C-alpha cells in the first residue's frame, strides 16, 4: 500500500486549471476624453501573497522602479486541502479502458476517486484603485457563486471531471503609506474552493478467458463434487468484443480438491 509510488498529477492539473481561468485579465487606461491609451495584460504567477509584498517593499516608490516586478500583477496559491464527506461515493465502481499491448489486450482500471476540497487564494495588486476595480469586475460576474471547469483527471483512462470552483470571499486592502507618490499597492484577495477528486494508483488486468467455480456439499467438505467452467464463445474473443459464453458443468466423486498453486486436482 504505502511506499508503492504513483503520481496522477491530480493536484497539479487542478492548480493549472485554476490559473488558466484568470490568465487573460486586462487593464485599459484612458485619457480625459475616454479614449484607450494603453491596454495591459495582467501577469499571473503562482506564489504566496507575502512574496509579492516583499518585492514591492524593496522598491516602494511608484516613480522609480528598478526591480523586475511592476504593477498591475496577480498571484494565486493553494491555501488548504480538506476531505469532503458529502460527496463520497462507493469505492467498488471502476473506471476502465481496454488497450492493446505486446501481450495482447489488457485493461487499465482505477477505482472511484476520493472527494477533496482545494482552497485557493487569488491576489490582485494594482497601483491605483481604478485598476483593481477593473480586475475584479472581470471576475466576479462569472461566479454565481461557482464556475465549472472540465479537467482531464486521468488521461490514460480518458477520465474527465467537471469541477465547480466556488467564490467564498472578497477582501480589500489599501497599503497606503507616506506621501501620495508612495502608494505601494491596492490589494484584493479572493478566496475560492475547488470541489475536486483525487485518484489512487491505477492497476492493469489481463483479459479473463476462463472462470472456474468448485461446488462442495457443505462447508466442511474437503473434496469438490461439482465444477462449473465458463469460457467465452468464441475463445478468441477479446474484452471489447460482442461475444457469448459456453458453460460446462462437471461432477466428481474421486475425493480430490483443486490446488491453485499447481493448477491441478490432488
């Protein structure tokens, strides 16, 4: 169980999908007549809020910026992961896919995933209040209060999941200090919850070509008395073929029992 490596990249795909939603936010600056004089695509990066604030503190003047970071800018990060028992489903169901290998047809499968809520924080940093309002107004109308994205959770099994992303909160902060030329940033923090799923390790199974069941007279019996064998018809059928079955019933009174290790009656 634990110690057997697997990595489905479920959290990575969820993080990328969340970032893609906000990857094309723009700010437009206008002159006194209302004409657009500048259009800026707001850069987006993964990182904690404190990382961006430290970079701003290194060069707080708005008139002289010698460092790489400039405003406007957006950032996001995972802020928490929690189990969601309200979306738990039975584990016995399988996702499966038949494919061809060097050994013939095989089936890859995975059991039902585990529901988890991923909390994200999205940060908006602008030098002016107008810039911050433009950013959040391009976001808020799409969350009522959720926005659904489709994620290719397990590409090998072609498993796609619709994941609702819920907007929980919006907070505002204006880190104004000193004189009018040193407004460091207008910051909006938006809290989201993504209701996603995490899959366990995938398994591979060959095509079953024969099923054998031994029947005993009672629970204490040591020798089988009847055997039922079921094989596909035709026997060359694969897992994704439309085929029937041939059932053979045999009776015994020789006092022997089937040994699965040697695949013989002893």
